[in-house]
C-alpha cells in the first residue's frame, strides 16, 4: 500500500520538479558522479538502452566535459581541478559492460568505474538470469584503463547481515580483486546504497580509499570520501532529463525519493 502510493506519486512529482529545475538550471553543475546499472533493452529504472546511453555520451562530448573514473574525479576534486568533469559509475559488473559500454567509452576517450561483485566472476550465479563479466573480462577492462571498484563478494544488504560477515564481504572482495588485477582497488560501492558508520569503518580498514553511495548530489561541499554522492541515470532518461540531471535540476527530486528509501529501510529494520 505504502509502496503503491509512492509509485503513483512519482510521475507527478518528477514532472513538477523537472519543470522547476528547468527554470533555473541548464548549465552543468559539476563535478558529479553519474550512477548507471545495466545498459541493455531489459527496460525498467535500472537499465538504460544502448541508444539512450549513446545519447548521454553525445551530450558529454558536446559539452567538452571530461569523463573519468570515480577515484580520478575525487583526486582531481581534492586538487581543485574537477570543475568541468564527471565520473561515470556502473554497479554490478553486468556482461554488457564488456560488450557494449567499454567499447563506446573507449572510442570517445572516456573513463569510468565498474563496481563488481566478486562471486560473479565466473560469469554468473545459479538462479540469476543476468550475465556478468567473468574474471578475464574484468581483467581486460582494467588493462585497457578503466577503474574496477569493489561491490562486496555476494552483494548482500550490509545492514541485514552481522558485522563479522559484513567485514568478510568487503575484505574478500578487495583481496580477490587485488589478486586478479595485480593492484588493489581503491573505490567501493555499498550494495543498494545501504551502509552505516560501522560499514564505513570496515571499508576504510579493508584498505579502500573512497566509497560511493546512492545519495543524490554533486561532489561540491564538504563530502566525506566514504560517502560520495551520485546522480542516478535511469531507464527512459532522454536528452532533456539527462541535461537536467547534469545541471543538478533533479537533485531535489532524488532527495525526496532517497528520503522515502531511508524511511522504508528504517521501518524494515524495526519490523521483526
Ligand atoms: Zn549493486
């Protein structure tokens, strides 16, 4: 019931906020980390089509915006050298990262960070119809210059497992990637954006240097390096919506959705 009333509000709220955003914001509000999941024709919020994705890249090219990975963007931001840059981030390491996304980015000289789940490195797991990059593909993507980040070993919601297992999920992921790539990963993404102060400490002590959340916003302001904000790019985002998101015009809408998500998570934790 709660969920369905939120869903029915979404299109209306989105329209209102998009209209408000378009009044004052059409210049990019950077630096900003864009968050993608799938790039395919599955439909839904978590998949943009290859055609939509190419339209987004065309806009970045036309705006002469530097497109890099998350750790590079953060390093440049700390040096005050990221004013006209975005980072692209892709969660879960789906197979099309290798087949479609990396080639499209490579041909435009763009960087990105792919957050991978280490128990999917054999290409997938039983009962999951999605295909994932296998170890060789992840290695190849890294060798050609893309950043590989950690996204835990099995993709649990960290707040739903005990501390010992959460620390293992983070540590195993980092060690397996280090072994595979010959270089330890520096960036981490919390599965489903769920984390607590304890999890931040686990990520830090595992050796990661930064972490991304699903909380909305740009990198401006005093953002802690283990809680970097991102801007979700969703299925159906046309050129106008994409420009608006680059301009920060949908940050307020994303904050509303994120707040609903937080409330839902707190309620779920308290429900026995
Ligand atoms: Zn994920």
